[in-house]
């Protein structure tokens, strides 16, 4: 399990028993703001501010006055970042505190790795249900550097073993 937030405003997800299929993408398929599934709708891109809010949440940066910002405020800020509207046709707003937190690059570290986990009822990727935010792991520079050093030391050891023989 992992902490996540809903991306689509008018889709619903149930944790009741049953299988879901998933695809991971930078796009919210079948439009995330429509109240009905539109199979002809263009995919809705996951916007940078949405990614930054989720990254800041995962990084523990969404704090105000020593307390974590309420999850409902984070959720509506995500919908605001996606420019989605409420039932009255008003665009959701991003909480001012969240807006100022995500301006700090250290708070949103890894934000480019945030993706959409598009969920489906059927194996052929039909039956769109609530899509979620997910952070995809990618090898960091430290890991790649460690692998490179490991290979270099292995090569050096082989050279020494050959020279000693």
C-alpha cells in the first residue's frame, strides 16, 4: 500500500473485493474532469503543479504550524492544480500555504517521477475508474555512481590478480 490521492474529480474507486487493472502514464485517460466517461475525450495531461503537490506530500513538506495539512485540503488543491471544477462550476483553488510550499525546490524533490495510475475494471483497459497519483522509482545518481564505482573496483581487482600471477 502507498499513500495516494484521486486525480479525477468525477470518477469513483471502491476498495471492495475485485480486480482492477492499471496503466501508468503522464496522462489521465478519458478526461479527468468530466462527470461521465467520454471514450472520445482527449487525455488530460498531469500538470506540473499537481506533480509538485503530491511530491511535497510524500516528502513530508505539506506542514503548517507544525501540523500536516488536512488531506481534504491537499485533495482539493490537486483538483485545483488540474484546473478542475466543483459541482457549481467554480475551479477548485490551490491552498495558499501549499502554493508557497511547492515554490521551494527541496519540498518537491522527485516531482518529475509522479505519474498517473489509471485504473480499469477490465483487462483490456476499459471501464475507467478513479485514477490515482503514484511516484515511480527511478535509479538515482547515487545508485548509478555506486554501480560505476563497483564495476571500476572489480576491474582493478582483476588487473591486480593478473599482475600478481
